[in-house]
């Protein structure tokens, strides 16, 4: 299977504080890959590094064949259109309605006509299970679950092959969270997406992930499927997965 993300020996420091001390992982095309670890272990920072929003101190990251440490401006701009991102806070613009939020990447990165953009937005709204009549609502007028769906529709606006989700179900009620899991599985199949997801939602982890990387003590303490986790000696793993399949 082709790997489309290769993280090699990544080290990250903020001043004297070491956050990552040599992370290695690889994400294969078509999989839903999870990143799990204690709060403050540098999951979001790793995301930001993969998204070229944050510099790492050492190591290399290759995504879709591009070495991020050496990439030129034009290639970087192109790469930015090939992934979609859903950040932890959802981050819809509160002054824009759903339709305008989803249209934003299309107006920013393409010169498509207004009519074409409207059609794409309408399609994405339906794709994530929102109704066409929701398009004119503002973020303050919709539920948490709908916000996540709208943010997901915006992440999918440019038809990316790769999707980054940072704790997509956190803050959702259980029914919305399970519905979001089902949506992720549906979209992976329908669109052939590769998905990298930070999560600490155990149900979501077991429902959606093919493989998982666990960060603890600044390193990847486990990378692999969900079945073999119990053989790993890590206090975080023992605590986090306690009670699951009688680990
Ligand atoms: P997680 O997402 O796993 O909870 P983060 O990646 O948000 O963790 O943060 C990892 C650590 O790095 C935390 O201690 C955080 O305070 C620190 N950190 C993150 N970004 C910065 C920054 N820009 N400057 C200084 N410290 C930072
Ligand atoms: Mg985080």
C-alpha cells in the first residue's frame, strides 16, 4: 500500500521545552489513521507541522511526495489545496452563514464563477447531511453537530484527497458524535479519502480507525492496529484503554 504521509524523526521544541523527541509514523492511502495521546502531548502541534503552519526543529515530513522542509512556495500553495482540515474549535466564521463559510476556499483558491461555486456548495451541504435550507443560517443559529458538519463541508470544498480532523467529536453529544463517525466512514468510501484524525473519543476510535499512533512521553509508543495495543507497556495506554476488550 502506498504511504502518502511519512513523518521521520520529528523533533519539536518551544524554547527549552521539548514537545516531540523523534516521532516516526506513516499513513497509507485510503486509511483512517488516528493520533492519540495525553492532552499537551503535541498532537495538534504535529498536525500544524504537517499542514505547514508550524516549523519543526529536526526531522522530515513528506506528504503526497513533497518534502515539507524543502518545498517551494508554488508547490506549497498547490499542496494546501489538496487537503482539507477540520480544526479542534470548528472555526466557522461567525459573521458568515453556512453557505458563505463553505464557499470561502473556493473563492480564495479558484476563479470559478459564482454560479459554479453555488452548485458546489449546495452539493457539499447535502454530502455532509445538512439540508439545503440550512445554507442561510449563521453558526450561532445551529447545533454543535451541524457546525461540525458545516466545517467538514468546508474542508471538502476543494475535493481534497486527504482530510485532517482534530478531535472532531469532542464537545458533541453522543448521538451527534456517532452520527459524525458514520459520516466519516461514508465519506471515506464515497470519496476515496485518506483521513488523519486526532481523537480521545474511544467509541469513535473503535468505530472509525484502521490504524493508530499513540504519542506519549514525546515519542510514538505504539503504531499499528487496535488489536495489538494491549501488548504495549505505557501507562497512558493502560489507563486510556482500560476496560476495552478487557485490556
Ligand atoms: P495536544 O494537541 O496534544 O493537546 P498541543 O500540540 O496543543 O497538544 O501542545 C503541545 C505542547 O506544546 C503544550 O505544552 C503546548 O503548551 C505547547 N505549545 C503548542 N504550541 C506552542 C507555541 N506556539 N508556543 C509555545 N508552546 C506551544
Ligand atoms: Mg490538541
